[in-house]
C-alpha cells in the first residue's frame, strides 16, 4: 500500500511542528551568521553557475546565492499558508501537492461538512486560478493522489471499512480531473519504457514497483518485489536514468522484539525491472532511521552518489559508471542523527540536505567537485526535488502544504496551497 495521505494528517503535523518553527528559524539564522563571520574571507557564493560556496580570493567579497527573490525570505520551511478554511460546520485540510509541470499543480483535500468526502484541487496556470472536483472514491476512503503528467492523475484508494489492503482500487483521469475511470494494475515482468514510477510506502520489498502511463493513466506493476529489506524507490531519478532502489541487506531481532536493519545497498535496473545489479556498502550507510539505506542522487544514471550517516558523520560514495563500481569521496560533515536527502542539479552540483522537518534543525551543503568537498549552503529547496516536465518540484510537506517550483533546479518560487 502506498504512503497514505490521511485526512487531517497535515493538521496534526503542523500542530506538532509549528511551535518549534520560530526557534528553528532563529537557530538557522544564527548558524548562517556564524558561518558568514568565519568564512567571509574565503568563501563566495556564486550568483550564477553552481551557486555553491567555493574558495574565494580575499579581495573579492561574497556574492549572495540565487534564491527566492526579494518578496520572500529564504526560509527552509516557509510559514504555512492558508491550509485551513474554518467555518461554523466547515474545515478544510489539504494534502501533499504534486505537479505535472510548472503550471499544472494538484492536491487532495477534505471538506468536513456533512461528512468528509475526498476531493481534488488543481491549477493550470501556476496557481493564479484553481478549480476543484470530486474524487470517484467512497466518502470514507483513504486516498493517495499522484500526478504523472500535466493532465494525467492517478488515485490509489481504500475504504476505511475494507477488510484489508487487497481491496484497494485505482482510478485515473487523463483530463486534469474532469472525468475519471477505474483501472486495474496489470502485472508485468518489466515496466514499460517512459512510464513514471511511483515512490510508495510500504516500499518495493513489500509492494512491487508500480508505473503509470502518462498518456492514459493505465497502471503496470512488476511481478516480483525487491530483494532488499526495508527498501525505498529513488523518486528523484529522471526517466531514462534507470530504476533505483535503496535498502538494507538484512535484519535481526533486538531487545523487546524490535527489528534492527543491517547492511546497506542500492540496486539498479536498466531493463524496466527485469534484472537488477546490486552494490553493498561496507560502512552501514543509512540516510534515515525509518526506511531505506543510503540517499541516492543522479541526473543521468551514470554519475551516481550514495550518501548516508555513519556514526553521526556524513559519508559520500560516488560511481561514474552507473553503479558498477563505487569509491568513497573525501567530502564529509557532522550531521548527527538527521535524515539525509540529496540531488544532483543540472549543472552537476551535488546538493545535500540534512534534516527534513523543523524538529531536525536542517542543514544544507553543496559540492561542485564530485563530493570531494562540501560547503555550507543557504537553507532552501534543491536537495529533495522530483523531476517534472520543464523543471523540478519539491514540497514542504509535512511542515507546509505548498510546493516549490523551479525551471533549472537552482532558482525556486514558492506556491502556497489555495484557500478552499
């Protein structure tokens, strides 16, 4: 079953995180000030090109990095927008947004008045105007709404009264939500070329990889599951870079019956999932305490990075032959127990994000030399993006329900969710 987007989850998440945000923002500002004081003589942030701090000459003052424009401060987690519309008997909660391109953005929402039937909202012009509609699901359904093309949507749903996840269904729209049809997932030995793969939880070791036809909304699912443990799909890998899965190689039972994951590996398939190549890392590389092994970042499927924590220190491995061989780089940073995310920008810069929620007091780093060195970077998007037609999208979920949009992976604009 996918990573469910339950009604009210966003409200609960923001209630949990919001009291910490001002403290987090203040700490982040103090950290940036300390970094500027210490490094102002030797570090410059490029306004164009890589946009990453590099060694500078003393006579050249630092230049601010590209970011968000003068109308918005570059907070890593922006102040939540209008996600709730209260009324006498009305409350609206919005879910995680998705984008087909930089103009077409959609989200699921619940309007709690006379029940809470799931609905969708979408924009065709980058957020200037929004339209809404009903989802073809039961009123009590849990819904995971995904965007696979500018006007193609897919919804996985399960009634809360259903006996188990085997009762889950799929519905697809190829006209931006105007009309819907029920679809059945077709079992295949290899996923069709050019179909986007959905990153879901539970991961591909529990539910085999699923891909969706961007033209029709048809669904295909691999016949075999991943052989890794506690695995995750690398959603940031562009179509054409291969299928990438990150996970653990084993497990053991700890105190009180707790499962302890062991080993660390990535797998890649170049033939739609028919065959896989695995590489195991010797240092227990992990990006998260929850799921997956290392964070994987690639733009072309040839130069690939695998990043994770080892005893509180960031470790980077790099492959230049599509995952056949790997070498550990010298770039490192102290990250504690923070969750790690990473991405390679179109200009080749490796962006690293340590901490994905306000509670983790997030840090940002960049490397323009293949992971040999890391430099502090301003807090902002760019290390956890999804490729879409014409650019990239990154959400602020769960701390915010809006979305960042970028045409080049370097400069970003923020889109608040609509008032519904």
